[in-house]
C-alpha cells in the first residue's frame, strides 16, 4: 500500500515534469552526455550576404540582414539542417529592385543546432529510430567542413530567391567543446542578376 | 439452504479465479529490439499511474528483461513504457506513444522496436496523437 502511494507520487512527479514543457525546447536540448564525451551539436557563425558587382570600381554593397530568410547546411557531407533567421520586417522604401543594400556589413547571427529543423516544420521526432539517428549525429573533436548549400533571401516585394553558393567553411572542434564557431560566413550574390 | 449453497459456489468460483490468476502469474518482460541502442531505467507506467520496473536496468540490443510479476489490480492494464535511450555515450529520456497491455494469467513481452512511437515529454509539441497498438 505504502509502495503504491510512493509509485503514485512518482507518477504525479513525472506528470508535472511533462506539463512543464516549453515550445522553445528542442530535441537536442533534452539529449545528455553520460560520459563527458564531446558532442558538438551547435554551429555558430556570423552570416553576411555581399552583393557582387561586375564593375570593380563600384564599392561592395551588403544585403540587409533582414532579407536573409533561411540557410541550408551540410557538415562533412551529411545534412545538418535548414535554419531560419527572424530579422523582422523590412520597409520597401529605398530599396533597389527589391534589395536593401548597405555600404557596411549587415550581419545576421547564425545558430544552427541539430534537431531544430524538424520542430520548426511541426514534425517533431516521434519514433525510437529518429531519436537513435539524433543520438548518432554529433561531431567529434577534430577538423570538419560545413557546406552552405542554399541561402534563401526575401525581397522587399515578398518574393523569395534562392542562392546556391556551395560555400565551404572549415572549422575545428576541440576536446570538450559543446559548440563550434564557423566565424564569418560571407556569401556573395549578384543582386542585379538575381541569386545564383 | 439452496441460497447458501449458491453463495458458497460463487465464493468458491471467485476464490478459484483468484487462485488461478495468482498461480498462473501475470508477468511482463521488456525486450530491446533496437539495434545499436541500449535501454536504461525501463519502467511500465499504467494508466492509473502505477510503475513497474524490471530488475535489469540495462537492456542491450536483443536483450529481454527478467519478468516482473503484476499484482491483481493491473493484471489486465494498459500503460506506456518509459526509458532512457543510450547511444554512443549520449542518452535521451523517452515515453512511448504506443500502449502496452498486460494479459491476465500470461507472460507478455513488451518489445521496443525502432518504429515504436516515442517522444521526450519536454521536447515534443502539444500534439500527442491517438494511442497506437504496441509492437507495430
């Protein structure tokens, strides 16, 4: 009887933990390392889209960071995910052909954490094999290469264009790291000719 | 006299049923059928909230736990499995969407497969979905 009450209390406690869920908790947030082994699951970088000009006398121009909609990454040849930027609304006033350009860098913060892609598309991990795949997917210490596969940009008229820069970004993970720094990721596009 | 005999027969039947149930023994085991993953701290939590835990707290791929005897109130109960999924030094706590049912007087193996629907309560969204049959 006493045992039953204890189990019931345990179950209530488990229920309370379940009720405490938050929308912002990603699948990767709930993964724990049991032996202190390095398990990098987050890539951080500063994302800049630079306008390419065919005229070398024209100063470089930078696309406003709020026009960067999302980016698709691979790491070591495997899909890492598609990550959205939430830069807010951008007024069309002063734009050139749908682009808001600056003479100085306009930077967006890229935080690419494994497991966030599925949740953003309302497709949470919901089977044991999907969780096994997530647990397998982490980066060991050493050298790695990220590939910026696609960059989706939003013009001021609301249309989207996709650039495929195929930009390779090498990075290194040290023992004990929990995230990896990609540094500056500068993607060049030709605003006049549309995205590549 | 007839009434007394009837009552005695009813009591005898009930006692026989209870004896049979306890003698046959309702048991459950949990089997890990997930390649390359270990199940830890496995427990079966019935709909009424009672928790049954096999003595083996570490089930390697293909391994089946020792049986757990299920007492009378839960001998025909349904519940969900909760466990920690361990892969390459990383683990996550999961609860199955699948419902597992004990069968009165029988030994039932609850098998966790790669396709078994399972979520982490903290990471999953509000949608829980309909219960699904165990061992799809």
